[in-house]
């Protein structure tokens, strides 16, 4: 136990972690909470509200024959009148793991017939524990439940196992080669191999999850309690709210993209996609007869990051957000539109939107909606960019990326940002876009204001400090 190290062919193998979680199956008539609160009622990081169960109002596919990803819109009814949000706010959706994936995992462990049996979880502290802090049941796990509930709703089954978890699993690989491979990978010397096997991601891969692990090391059949001791808590997935609370029939609208390939689907997006009405008529009829009531989506409102409209609506806005990065801006535009209806004399500043997608024939989501905002004067200018398109499209100047659109606007962009005092918002993929856009804007300021690169960079920093340059970064 503890920090002992075993030496094996030059690899320092960490000691096997102590196993302290016990799982017992109990008789069906035993008195347990049949459906415990989500993850034992444990609050979620960044939660600004309790968990709410919002009924689905509609689910729509927004893309048309898209190549690899679809975009789906989910509208949820905000039935609690006291509950509200502001455009730019985000929610954490508490997903469920794919039931088929869960069944495959449990079947691999030989426990298929135990999946829906009642069980209890308890901690057995070893007498060798000495003065160390007694182990406790992980807070996200219920004391009593079923394996199905625990694996679907409480633990993360995607994502690579940490080395300590791998060490625990190695113990249960009956094949010597598999066992040695696992033992080596959890040593310091085996780090490169660990990275190669578990961190290799194609960019579309949802990660090396538990099921992939069990398929790659089929002789490894650990006790389910060992899995539950090491699997981390199922995380809530954040989404921007793409609606305004001011529109009639107060709702929360979310949009998200989901890969078409089953193996590439994310946990939450794959689960939410399951609410799309079936295409096939027979399936539609059977799903109608099965569900009288609309399903509910558990979520909580997250603490605001300050990515919101300025209090003074006469301040001009520059909104930049390709793909589903447009989500918060749909909320902004709806909000300004609703305010304008209520207060006709309200003066709104100019709103420019830089928006893009791959191909306007497939994934230009909210095309008509945005055009309506242009026609009603809420959106002053709409700049489109299409990264994988060579045709012609009304109002498109050939820009591939939003940065290219910004560059083409050039001096007017700088004037709008600096001289007219716009608030600039950027929302989208955190990998490269934010850096690319910041560099482009810095270069434009340098060019059009006749300042050095350093001075331009300082001007951008000042905008950020003054909250005139806001970023909503999604990793
Ligand atoms: P996407 O289809 O992958 O990309 C949208 C467009 O952005 C494509 O034309 C893409 O071009 C382009 N693009 C790629 N890299 C870029 C870069 N470095 N700079 C500028 N443009 C770039 O978009 P998506 O799947 O909707 O994802 C958009 C991002 O927004 C995700 O990171 C998502 O997490 C985030 N987001 C989501 C929400 C939400 O609530 N769901 C809210 C805010 C932001 P290519 O042809 O090169 O791919």
C-alpha cells in the first residue's frame, strides 16, 4: 500500500491503490430511494440556481444534408415564472450517458442481469489505514440505487482513465501481456506510451472512454466497485442560451452541433439529439403512443461571466461568432427587438454581426431569422463568411473566415470599434479563433490608427480591461 514502488524491466510501477468501495445487491423489496436526486443532490460548479427540469417544447434540425456535423436547436419551456436569465447567460445541462454504452460496459463485467437490481454502496476503511483520513463515499454517488442509474447519470464514462485508475484496472487483467502493458503505462517511464494510447485524439473523437478501454483490454474484468471508486463525476455540459426572456412564451433555447458518426458523438449532444422526432413514420407513431408527456431536460443556470448586453442600448455592438458561436447573439438580437417593440422611442446603437459557417447550403443556421433582424433594422450589418464553399451567395464577399470579413471591412471596423466606442464580443471555438481574431484586430488598429504593433496591442488590452472586448471561450 501507499508509496511503495515495484520495479519491472526498468519501469517503476506504482503500488496498487487501496480498494475501499463495496457494492451489495439487495432484495427487490428493500426500502431504498427508487430515484435518488441527480448525483445525490450534490451542487454543480458555477451553478447559480438549483437544478430545474425544463419540459421540451420543440427539437429541430437546423442543418440540411450537412457533411459531418448537424446543428440542433432545443427549446425548453421556462415554467417557473420567478426564474429568469439575461441574454448571454449559459446553462449547465446534466446529460445521461448512452444506455447502450452503459449496457455494453456492464455486460463486459458479466453483470447484465444485475443492471436494474437494487444495490447499496458503502465504504470499508481498512484497519491498516492508521491515522490517515477515513475514506468516504464519493459525494456524487448515491448510497443506494441501481447500476443503470449510477452509470447513466452519475459517472463520466468517456475520457481517458487517469494513471492511478489504470493501475487499479491492471490488477484485473488476466492476460499477462495486457497486464504488463497497463502496468508500464501507469509508471513515470511509461508516460509517453500512456499519452500515445489515451490522449491521442483525432479532433472529432469524444475521447478514449471506459468502453473503448474494455474493448482494447478485453481480459480486464474489474469489480464494478473498483470502477465506481475511480470514475469521476458526470459533468454538466455548458451551453449559451440562444433566446431572450422577453419574448412571448418564455423559453430557454439552446443550439449545439453534433457529429453524425455515432462513435464521435459527445455525451450530452448525443443524448439531446435523441429527442429529435423520428424521421420514420412507424417509429413516430410508436413514440407518440409511448410518451404522453414531453421529456424534461435537467439543467441549472450558471453564474454570469459578464458576456452580456451593455445597460445602455445606444452603445454600438460588434458581434463575432461563427457556427454555434452565434448562439448568444440570437439572444441579444431577440432581446433588443423585444425592447424596441416595448419602447418604440428607445435608441439602439448599430449592431454588426460577423458570422460564418462551412457551406451556406448546408449549415447557415438562422439565415432567415438573421435576415429579418436586418430588415427590421435591429441588425445594422451582417458579414458572412463560408469556409468550404465556392458558389455564389447573396451578400457574401468571398470571405472564408470571420477574420477575413473583418479585414475586408478594415478602416470602418476600426472606426466602429475605437472611434464609435463599440463593445466587441467574440464567441466560439477556443482552440485558435480567439487568438486569430485578436491578432487581426490588433493589426488593423495598427494599420488604420498609424500606431506601432505594441501600441495597437496595448489598445486592445485596454479595451479588454474596460470590458469593451469580451470573449466567450468554448473549449
Ligand atoms: P464549426 O462548424 O466547426 O465552425 C464554424 C465555422 O468556423 C466554420 O466555417 C469553420 O471553418 C470556422 N472556423 C474554424 N476554425 C476557425 C478559426 N480559427 N477562426 C475562424 N473561423 C474558424 O462550428 P461549431 O461546430 O458550431 O462550433 C463553434 C464553436 O462555438 C464550438 O467551439 C462551440 O463549442 C462554440 N460555442 C458553442 C455554443 C453553444 O451554446 N453550443 C455557444 C458558443 C460557442 P472550417 O471549415 O475550417 O471548419
